[in-house]
C-alpha cells in the first residue's frame, strides 16, 4: 500500500476511502438532473413517459445514457439484442464482474422513475468511483437491458433473457399493435435478429448483480422507511385468452340463450380471475389489463374477445393453483354461455429468492448509513430475477409516493433518490472486493 492509503497505482482502495464508502461521493444534483433529463424523452401530455423498445424515443434516450456512461469512465458497447453495457476494469481483470443494471423502456404513459432510477443510480455509482479514484477488485459493468417492460410485444424481460441464454426465437416473431414483429424492429434498429443467441454471456464472466428500483408499492411509505432490501421476487405468468361467440345484431337478438356474447363471458372471466387470486394466497394477484372486443361496433354483439391475464405470486405452487382455478373458470363460463375459448401462454417466469450474500451486503450498507434494514418481497417482475440463472442477485427498493407506479403520478423525492444511490454505492464497494 502506498502513502496515504493509496494503491501502488495511486488509486484508492475501497477500504481506505471512508468518505466514498459512506456514499458521500454520490453527486445528488447530477443524479437528480439526469433523471429529470431522461424523463423528458418520450414525455406525454399527462406528465408520464412512453418510451418503448426499438423506437425513436428509445434511441434518443439510449444516446443520452451512452454519453453519461462515457462521462463516468465506462467503455460502452451494445450487444446483439441492443443491451447497452458500460464496463470499468477492476484491479484483477480475470474476476467475474459486478453488474449494476436496470432498464429505460417504459409502459404506455408510465412513470419517470421505473427502471430509469436504477440505470441513473448505477451510472452515478460508476461516476463516483471514477471521480474518487476508487478501485474495485472486480470489473464493474453497468447494463441497460432492452425491453424489460414488454409493453410493445406483450412479453418483458427480453434483454436479460437474451443475456442469460434463456431467450426463445419464438418471441422474435411476435407482432405489436401495428403488425411489426420484434425481428423487424431489430432490423430497423440495425441489429441482426438471427444473432440474438450471441447476446448470451458465459456465466463465469458474471459475478454479483445489484439493481435499484422503485418499490412500486406503498409498504415503505407506510413504514416511513426510504429503502428496502428485497428477499424474494414474484414470478409473472402472462397469458392471452380468446373467447369466441357469435356476432349478432344487438337489437334483433333477444337476451338469453339465443345470444353468444363473448364480451359478457369475458366479463365473468375478469371477476373469476380476481376471485381466484383472492382465494389462493395473500401474495397472489391476477390482473386483466387489456381487453379487445370484435367487431367493436355499438350495435353488434361481440363475437370475439381477447383479454390479457397477468398472474403472480412469490410462491410458485400458489401461482400454479391460481392458474388452474382460472382456467377451470374460463371453461365453465364458456360452457354455460355456449362459447369456445383458447388460452395462449406468452411468458412464464418462476419466482425467486435473492442471494443471501448480496442481501447481506445491502443490509450492511444500510447499517453503515444509519438506515433500518427492512426485508421485503417484490410483487413486480424485474431483470434481477432472470439474472439469478447466472448470478448472485440482490435488489434495493426505494420508496415511491403512495406506492403509485406505471403511471404519470409515479414520484420519488430527490432525497430518497440520493439515499438509494448511496446504499447502492456502499453495497457495490462490498461486493466489488475480493
């Protein structure tokens, strides 16, 4: 060790830089300013954000984030599916990297913090390390995963599934509401969809994984705690149900058995899904977020209805029971109403528990900053759960106002943004050591 606690190369080792270790190196003004700047890209009239994968808005956001990565001292590259990766070498090049990651795509008219908070916090941690001359043993990678939300094609976690080798070629052929397939969108983006499998990383290259994210619930606010330590992540199951009846004249077809109203049947399915989740477990949820009725005319009985089904639980067995109950309800409803149906699976992700080692590092970071350690599950899906296939994973939740998410009303105070980044910085220092 050199004079003043410096490594022989003149850079600080993490255990010799207490100001940095306490997260004071985080630049709050820069952090909040970047979040605000990113939130203006794809801004909606309602104050939200629409920034879908492989769109001009996403391209603009990516270019901005790429510039910030470079300013933070990262070497930036894009992988074959469009994941943006910034890397900073560590003191020992051969070690598996520490990954800090999230996403910058949004749902339709979503919030300014979902995903973006994790990306900007990760870049700020890298920037603070660079400015402070703090050297980790491990290489550091900041990853911006492509299409986590899945708002354009109905299935999320695309970039992380590609990186972990879990992506199916089938998802490339799915089309958006304008009939554009994901493969076509990738080609327009300048990517070769046939090379999607080359995005898969060797698991030996990937060490601990850390993600900051808004809670998307009101638990932290109700407890008056700024951050939480995620110990489990619910697994989402996305289904698409189609119910078929017969389109008839709305005025000339009497009520009763002569009607085969697909939308009336679908309405029963929505309520049945709600009841199934409530009866299964306290942590089980089932949501119908999208319904399309055809032919869509005021004076025509709907002959076909498409509805989405999102079923989640941190307990896989409970989710499976809810799925079976809902499927049985659809069958019974359609039989009663003389309808037919089809249910297609869009995505099935298993619930996971987070890594005890990473949870311990986050907890120690909270303690060092004088914060309570508050374990909690995540009801929302994240790239983190996909990354459990190749990495020890942990997540830091940050309090959001009233628990509102996926909405223009989504909001995190600058103070809580700052606290979340400080916890990430301290945890990264611990996880980045040999």
